[in-house]
C-alpha cells in the first residue's frame, strides 16, 4: 500500500478542491437540470453503494493494522475522497521503534 506518496495526495486534494469550486460556481439556480429524475437517482444509488464499499474496505484495512476506523466515519460521510486519501496516508506512516 506504499503506492501513495504525499506529493500525489497533495496534488489530488488540491485538484479536488479546485474542481469542487469550479463545479459549485458553474451552477445557476435559474436553469432547470437536464438530468431526468431516474438518472439522478441511479447516480446517487451508485455513489452511496461505492461509499459503503469504501468504508468496509477502510474497516478491513484498519483491522489488519489494529487501528480504530470508527473515528473516521463522520469525516468520511462529510468528505469521502479527501478522508480516504488522508486515511491511506495515516496507515502508511512509519511507526517509530
């Protein structure tokens, strides 16, 4: 799991924040959405299932490394991608002996 580097995570987090800012600034409340309700519900269902799968993976990784994952639940619900990246870095840190 040492594929992730701090530089990569920093770039991904900055990209996430920039893209989120662009996405939020582009939306205008005056225009109706072009997405159908069914499509929107399908996207939300897939996203929710992905979040559940990721948190189960986090529980598994935490159990293997004897770390408490339940402390990460609230940040994961609020911001899944940044929390996942920080969690992976947390698991990678070297233990001082």
